[in-house]
C-alpha cells in the first residue's frame, strides 16, 4: 500500500428495504400475518466509481423535472413530498412512471452494489438478537462491512437514518462485531482501514436514493419473486448475501453474484 493511500477518503452509501418489525401490539407475531410487514430486511451499500458531486447534481435535475411535470406533479405521493419539503426518489412510494425514470438513470451510473438480506426467523431473532430490532440491524450491518478492513485509508459510511438502529452506539457495536468477524476469518491480517459513519437523510444526501432503489429491486425478488428490476440492474449488483439461509451454507451458495444469480425461486414463504 502506498503512503498516500492512507490519507485517502472513500465513501459508501447505505440504505434499506423492508422493516425490522417482528411483533405487533401485545407481542403478537406479525411477520407473514400483518399486511405491510416484510418477510425480510435488506441492508445495502453503494460504491460509486465516479465523482460524487456531479452525480448529486444529476439526481437533483430529474427530481426537479418531476416536481414540474404536468403529468406527475399531482400524483399524491409526489405532491406530498413537494408540500413537505421537496420531491426526492423513494422506490416504495414512487409510481411506476417515476421508478422507470430513476431506474434508467441508475443504469447510466458507474457503481457497484452489495447487500445483506436478513430473513425474519423468530428463533434467530430471539436467540441471536435477544428479540431486539437494533441488534438485528447491527448483525446485518457487520456482515456488510466485515471485508472492508483491508481497503486502507478512511472509509466513510453514509447511513440512512432508521430510528434506534442507526444511533451511534448501535453502529459502533456493528463495527466492533465486524472487526471480530474479520479477525476470525483472517487472523494474520491487520486493520488498515479507519471506518467512520455519517447518519444522513435522503432529503439532504441524494446519493442515498440510489441505494434505496437497489435495495428495493432486491427486496422485490425475496418478497414477491419479481426479478424484473433485479435483472435490469444485475450488472451493478456485485454481491447479495442471504444471511440466514442455512440450507445453502454448504459451498457458500447463499452468496449471490454474477455467476450465481437470484431467481424467482428466492421468493420467501411466510414463517
């Protein structure tokens, strides 16, 4: 590693799809039983291979176009964001016409994306995460960054805000867990990356919206068996880890990449 590399800064942009909810009121199980509660939670991270400032500018341009589009500006989900502050892309809320515009925009950007999928399995949630949603989030987070300690320099994780899960203490726990996993896998290696995090909002950091869309594309596969969006952006998706799919641990078949792609068979069934 060159001496100059230790002074370099690298950025990643993390967002999520789905939710970390396991129980409703009265501790009643809600996964697969309550509409709107996801079967999995997905945490994803984008690495850009282009300068960040021009991409931010490029994102703002289509956002303004939609705000002023005679056909789209009065769509309730668009109008709601405009009235609150200003429009920004959010895959779950956007109508198909808006999604099409932004998916094609993402296709034009030089980037790579990786994600960790956490199936909502009650036994794992109780025994591994102490029935704590923040611990569930931290576990996924640690797996997402555990192989980043060899990069060198300073890695800035720009994380989309998510309640208690993205509090400083929980993110620090996730980083410490990632360090332990790194050392377990590579005991001969040293930590040469200084990892820091910056909790952000998509309204102030437009680059998070790209991670949001990619997470949503992966979520559609696991929740609905819909591979249309995943296939469209598959060349941008370097790694997907289906973390708790123990049936495929042998041979690391729960790791998906350009050779081992997601299919409709990755659709989850309710617990």
